[in-house]
């Protein structure tokens, strides 16, 4: 027998659900979350000047937002505005980005992150060089799937160099990238060359900054050598006069590999200039290259006179795969 108490309990359970179902069936669910914004389900756009327009209006913050509209926080839906730049334009200087890479657990993840950035940059050609005897299927598939303009090379570091404690990792692969450019681009090609390691994060603004490089352009780099950033030091005349760094500040070019770009014509004209592979002191690989190309006064400060950080050494955390293969939970055919 159903008692009065049981009936009241059932009523209290069923009534809220009935109200919610009625609310959704009448098409009012949008208003629960999006107050003050126009209905986009029919493809309509807000009129210019409409305070609820996502391009002109702002959602209130904090307590004001909670107090408005009976305790429902207002939100603004924005239009999807991204459009991929054209693959190539005759009016923009090409950017040739050289990346040396090697097999490891996070290789695909880091190359994917780079590719997703490069897809937003017009006139970019990605030169990827694997430290391997042959190009890998993983990198081949990744590059093909991106839709980017790319060149895929490989060159394994000789064992004699690996055993050298002073060998700069990736140096021989970067030299192969320079050789490919010099053999392929002709005598006076337009363009800018940038060495982009696959463990960094890059702002899109960085690539537009370097596009106007006439000789060598420079900028700060974030999260490096135990500091928030390192940077060229700029004097009152807007010229590089030194370096803001905690490591060997007296180096002629105390700059990280991610902190400069070179005009391609300069590299073609000075075809003998490459990265030194033997007897290179730590932190001097960049100095050895740039000293053979320019003097300090030739450097071109970018990134708002070197006051903005547009590239960061983030480095993907190495995964701890201690449970890989345990209890049969593994599949070597799955590419990660």
C-alpha cells in the first residue's frame, strides 16, 4: 500500500524531471546557458552595435555576473573565425624552418604541436631531418597528413661524433638542411631561415616578425637556463649592445638557437658557413655560426625591441611508461 509519505516522495522526485523535460522539449535549453546572446540556430548574425554581439559585448564577471539574470552567469559565444592562409603567396617572403628530430616516446606529439602551429603561417616550408639511417614511417605519415609544404631528409649521426662529449646534438642534421637549401634555392633566393627545435612552443607572431629579416634578426627566448627568459640587450639607438643572460654573458652571441633567424641570401652568399661539429664549447654553437655571418651591429631586434617573449622552451614531459606491457595491455601496432 502506498502511503501519503511515499506519494509525496515520488512527487518530489518526478516533478523536477518533468519540468526539465518540458523545458527542453520547448527549445528553451539554450537560454539556460547563453543569456543575452542571439539565437544562432537559424544562422542569424547579431546586428552591428548590438550589445549582445560577441564581437562588441562582454560577459560580466564575478558577482555581477552571478547576480544578473537570476543567478545564471552570462556567457558569450564567438564566431569561428579561423581561415587557413593560402599555401603560397608571391607577395610574402618564404620562411624555411629547419627541424632536426630523433626517435623518442614524445616525438610524434611534439611534431604534431609544431605542425598545428605552422598550418597558420603563410609561405612556410618545413625542412625536417631525422637522425636515423632511413626516414621513419611515423614521420613520413605525419608530414604527409599535415598538408604543409615540406622536405623530409635523414642523416644518422656517426658513432664517432656521438662519443664526443662536446658534440652539439642536431648539428649534423641542421648542416644537411643548410646544404639542401643551398643546392635547391639557386643563387639569390628570397626567404628567411629559422632553426626550430621540436621541443619548443612558438607564437604565430614570431613568424611574422622574422619575415622582414634582412641579415639576422633576434628576439628573447622564454624558460631557458633556469630563468624566465633570456634576451638581447638593446641600447637607446635600438641596437643590440649585449645580452641579458646568466650563462656566459661574454659570448659574442650569447643567444639560444630559437632566438634568431637568418636571411637566406646571406646563407647562400656565405656558402662555407655551417655549424661546427667538433670541439664546440657548450653554448657556443650559435656564436660560431653567427660570428661567421654578421657583427653585433648587424643584428635586427624584433618582438617590440626585444621586450616580448614569442618562443618558449617548454619541452614535453617524458612519460613514465612503467606499466607498459603489464598484463598484456600493450599493442605495438598502435602509433603514439
